[in-house]
């Protein structure tokens, strides 16, 4: 010890000038540093560079607008910062302690700046840099409340501003008020600002009800809200939560036993319907409408928006649709060769998707046909991965789901359900295009068949011939009446759904059938109120007359056959859904899109499935097999909770006749029983001539027996029935009828065949014969 002291004295004696120079230099540098800091401290807020803390006395953060379902339940929030304010006395001490222990353990002892922590960071900065930081809760509050004046860039200037404003805040407000402002202001990720909103979003309950583990989960988020988001990264969130609990234990805020129990507590997040994450595609669609109406007011003034969404129906649709799509991916309906959703989600890179997904996508829309209120909207399988709303924004080929518009045009132009159409081979030459030879799905032709059968069996060629007979422009005009706004070129292929449509327009077009002729435009907003309860906006639903009640009732009756004995029979009627309902399947060329749109008197719903980049879903893809089961599962669950839907009342002007389906004329004793059925007509369009296709033996004009294909019994095999072929060409001649302002059929062009004069014009009832509007008649196996 004495030797060391002697060496030091000898060094000073030997180099007195150097020692004085070094000491002088150090003194100068310290003085310069202190002077620089003091001058910076004094001048940092010159020229109004720092915010005034006076506004904190009346500071109210922007309030989010809240969306509510049709029954008043909370759906979601809309705002730049989703925040619900709470008083400090309403925040449990365990939550306060969790944030203090994590963010600023000397909060209650410093005056805005933790000098101990600041000195530690400065001394360690040459080795570790400033990445750790030394912001106190008060400094964070200053930065969050005044983002315009205090930027987030990492610099000495920002730190000096934070410290200056923090000192002013500490001088004016007590710790309790500062902590209250901080806990209501802090960004806790997932769009949640403040502990109350974060508690609701993550755990589905108020901050008042949080336990130690949940409080520590929230306190773990300020360091990196995106990285420790418990929804997206539960493992990281649990690890960080346990670190926070350890800090609380070390600070003596919780006991060892409580800390151990909390660290073992499982992460239990709330269901998305409680946390405000349900129906994200619907919420975004509504937000766009509100933004156009209210602008910044929507995000700042806390509006209350009451919508048409049915939360129970929405959840039922999400379950039904995702269950069906996963079944397709699993190969339950045949080999599936594409990437599955689960595989994509497990192997994708980054947190956000590209927007165009490689996996099978789906969309679903349900609305009330009486007023167009949207009850369900699903725009894709994962909103976080792809925010593109396929229900509203996508252009997709409708395939056969477009056919009811063609048949509605036919009915409007006087053609009854018994009108004979030609389902035989067709070759078309479109100018500038190669010859087009359309085919039916089964690659067969049925010859002359009734309009009703052509619809429920979804025959392509007979539909094309019908559309060409009406004229392409007639069909286009009808589509416009039904609310289709997309371009429809005047080519024969449009009759079988070659022109793209928006799903929301096509599905809402079916409201004209469900509502007996009145189409309702889709709408989602009932009313908007301010915080005082004053109504700011109350949109009026739009309804448009498209068909007469008689015309629409006939269409409904024909479309009932689609679900009872047609292309959707196996997935709807065969699956146990026996309520009064109609609908139509849709499958596009090469199976790239599949549809089913169905309806009852009080609910229209449509399902679509396909890829964002069109490609075949699978071999033999059909809307009745792939899409219809999701519709049936949804409708079945919905009607477990609500009364059964009523049947559509038959208009008084609808009359019934017994006809021969092979001719469309009144039955005679010579018509085979298998070809006789009851058919409905708008008064004035019913046939008045007897069938002249089947004559008595020896009658002039009698011809040898030929074959005619008829529908087999349910589940049976189609077999030819030998019947008498026509001796004359049956047909009707359209003539205008000024009173009805539509084309009807002139049934007087050919003289009636000899008939029994004692037979009454009214129908002769056979009590054993099935009625098409009550019990499903036998039909072909579903496709």
C-alpha cells in the first residue's frame, strides 16, 4: 500500500504539467457536457417545440365507434385507436402493480426521470447501446399523448423532450392521475389501446375481473405489442408473461406461491364473438360505408352503429362453411390435389398473407328478402391472411345459378312451366369465334322436355335454346331488373352463366323469388347514433318490383323442385331439410366455381367455393354436391332457433290443370299415367286443347309406338317408356295481350281434337296423385 502511494506521488512529481493538463481537460469536458445538457434542457422547448401539459386537465382520447348486431349485442369497434376509458379506482391493484413492476419499478419515488436507471443506461451504452432505454411511465405518457410534438425516433432530442414534459407533468399531477392516464393511453396491440379495451379483446371481460396471470399478460405487451400478441403468438406471450410475474415476485408484490400458480395458469383467450372480432368482412364493408358518410367523425366521436347482422346466424354460417370446405380438402368428396388451408397457414412466411390465396376459398351471404337486411357475410376463410371480400368484391362466373333469371324472363313472356323446350344437340357459330357445341353436364340429350324439368335438372342446351328464343337482350334486361350491374355481352353463353357477377348481386337477386316478386337491395345499417343517442343517419331499405306475384310464385314452385328432385335434392331434401324452400345450383365450366343459392320465405342464402386464381376444384365438381351441403347445414341450424318458415301463399289467379308432360296439353284417357301430372298456370296461359300426342288405336293419324324418356322413381334408373309419338308438331304462338302487358299463348291456333263433351273444363282430381307443391314426386338421382 505504501509502495503504491509512493509511485503515485512520484508520477505526479515527475509529470506535474501532464497531470494538470489532464485534469484541466477532464474538467473542461465535464463542464462542456453539463453546459450542453443544461442549454439543451433550457432551449429544447423554445419556440413552442414542446407541448403544453395544460390540455391534460381536459384530455379525452378519441373514442371508437361501436357496432352492434340486430339484437343489440356488441360486434366490433371502429377507430384509429380502439379505447374505452376507466377510472384508476376501477383498475385492480394487481394490474397497476404489474405495469409498474415491468415498466417503471421506481415510479412512486422519482419525479418523472429515473436518474438511477438513466445513469445505468449511459454507463453501459458503449457496450450495449441505447436499445434498452430508460423511459419512465411518465415519459411514455408524454410521448403517447403528444405524438405530434414528440416523435418516436431514437435520439437525444426526443429523450430531452420526454424528460422535460415528464417533469412538468409530475409537477402538476399526482401519481394516481398519471397512472390512470397511462393505463388508458398505452398501446397493447391487436388494435387495443388502454387496459379496458385490451382486457375485453383478449379475455372477453372487464379489467376489473382480471386475475394475476391475465394482468401480467397485458403488462407484457408494451415492450413489443406485435411480438407478444397472445392471439398470434401464444407461446411468446406466455414466456413474457411469466417474466413479468417473476419481476412482481422479486419486487415483493406477490407471494412465491401466487407467482408459481400464475406462471402455470393456461392462456385462456376469449371467443372472437365476445372480443369484437366476429364477421370481420362484414365489419369492414360497413366501415367503408360509414367512412363515406361520416369521415373523421366515425373515428373520433364514438358513434353507435346498429347493424343488421345476426350473430348466431353468422356463427352458424362460419361453422357450416368451414366444415364443408375442410371436408372437400380432406378428400371426402373425391381426390383433392391442391394445397390445403392448414398446410398453407403452417408454412407461410411472414404474418400477413399475399391477398391472393392458393388454397380453396369460400364465401357466404345471407339476407332477409323482405328488406334486404344482411344477416351473414363471409368474404373468405381468413381475414388476417386475405382481406379481399369475395362476397362483395369478387367477380365470379355464376354458371347455372344464373339460369333462374332466364326462366323468369320466359315466365314473364307468357311461357308456362309446361312449355316444351328442346334439349337436343346444338351447334352455334359466333362471329369471330370457333364453332360452339354446348353440352349438358351428363353429356346426354333428353329431347323435348317441359320448362320445369329443364330448370330443376339444369339442362344447358335447352336453356340456351330458350334464351335464344327470348333474345339475348331480353335476358340482359331481365338481369338488370334483378340487380345485376356487371357487363353481360349479348352471346348465347350468357344463358348458362358465362358472364361474371358479384356474388352479393346474384344472391340478392333471389330475394325477388323469396319475396314474391319484390327484390330488396342488400343493406347493413339500421341507424347511427351519437353519444347522446341522437339519430344521425337512418338509411331506408330499397325495394324494387321485378315480377308479379303470380310469375314469382310459379318460379318458386319450379325452384322447389331443384331441392326436392333436382340437382340439389341429395344435399337438401335428402339431407333432411324439408321446409318450404327453393334454390338453384351452379357449376361453371371445368368445375372452377361451385354455387348454391337457396331461400325460404324469410331467408335467402348463397354459398360459393373456388380459387382466387381459377382452376378445377376437383374432378366432377358440382354445386349440388360441394356447395349445397354448407347451405343445408346453415339453414338447419338457423331453423332450430326460429319458427319454421311459412310456405308461399298461392295467388288466387293461379289455376291448376292435369296435363301430359310430353306435350304440355290437357291429359286424355289415352295418355300414359306416368306422363300425367298436375301443373300450375297463371290464368290465361293454361292449355285448352287436349293432348293429341297419344291417340286411341285406329284413330286417323295413329302412328307406331316410339320411346320417350321420363324421370324414374327416386333412386331408380332412367328407363324408356313406350308411348305414342306426336302426329302433329305441338306448339304455341305468342301473341300480345294488352291487358296483362306480356306475351301469352294463343291456344286457338289449332282446332281441338275430339273429346268427351261430358268432361268438365276444370281438372278432374285423382286423390292418389301427388301434388307438386306438397309431396315431392319421384325424380332422377341427384347429381
